[in-house]
C-alpha cells in the first residue's frame, strides 16, 4: 500500500496543467483582461443560457468596460449543490449604472467529464483552474433558474480597501491563466478564501482549517462573525432574507440583477 501511495503521489507531481484540451463548451474560451489606469476592459465576458443538465442553448460573449472609480460594492453568493456544506461560492462586483461582473473560480471541465464536477477529483489535480468572468444571468441564473439550487446573495459590508484589491487580484490572475495554466483545488480555490486572504483576522493555520471554509456552504456564518455582512438581525433572519427567489424574475429580464436583490437591498438599507 505504501508503494502504491508513493507511486500515486509521484504521478500527481508529474502532471502538468494545460490550456490545450477538449473543453466543455462553457470553458473553451478564456476571458481577456486589460487593466489601464481606471479602466477595466474585458473581452469574452460569458453570457450563456442553459437548459437541463447544463446543456448550453445560447453561446454569447460580451466585450465590456468598467471604471474602477465607479465601483459600488461587492456581493457574496453561495449556491448549495449538496448537503453537508457542499456549495459553490462566487463574487459579484457592482458598478454604478447597475452593472455587475461575476467572478467565479471553477474547475475547467473537459468533454470527457460527462458526470460533471467531482470534489474528490478536484483535490488531486484532476482539473485546471478557470476564473469565469460572466454576467449574473449566466452564472447565477444557471444555478437559480436551471439547476434550482438554493442560492444566497449577501451584500458585503467591507471597505473598498479590501474589495477593490480583491477584484483586481482576481482579474490579474485571470490574465495569468491565459498563458500559465494551473490546477484547481477543491478546498483552497474559492472566492471566500480570496476574501479572507485580505483579512487580518485570518492569519493562523487553525483559522484556515475551519470546516466552513473547506466546505463553504456555511461560509456565510464566517462572514457574519467577521461582520462582513449585515449583523443588525440574528443570523438566521439575515440568511433567510438573502435567499434568492427565482420566481421574481426571468433570465432575460433587463432588471434581473436588481430583482434578485430586492430582499437583500431592503435588508441592507434597514441596517443604516
């Protein structure tokens, strides 16, 4: 058994990440990011539409510009795809004019991954890392309207000192991945770990081994404890109000982002 383990670890060490593979449709095109002073220019912002089994029905990419000086706030999303804390987390960055950019750190699936994402495979260099830059209708709508996953969206009460650098870190990493791919890791590659890396409150190893980070379905509890989200109510009430109700809007509603935030916005406003 020991020999088998050594051989397994050796084979993992020999694996090399690549951008050249037969990727599933939603992962074939990487975004191109250009940072020029106050202007963020992104080519290939994903705006797909899907039907059951994540089948892509519309392939759409947008070229968008954002002004860093028009940054408004950051939102933290949790989509529960399983029990026991199994969830996908993401960030959405809001700019003036009701513009939103989703940053979603995901495993880049190949065509051969017909059974979808496996958390176990993600621990052992089974996937390349992909930073998806997309519209909310794409990434959030896939989870709320197509997969019917419980999705919670929280407005972060965090100074720009943390949220702006977090956005820029994600964008710079997206730039790097186009020329230097790396492996995805189930536990350490998610938006919560990126946020906590900006926090002085998470420096020790024990903090990073918190199961609510490793299984981020309960990471909103950490956000509440750190006062990253509204704390004017008991946590259970905050969580209930953050639940997105798919029936309030359709995917191609131009006010999709505003409507899914109705309860969150009311919740935030009442805390001031």
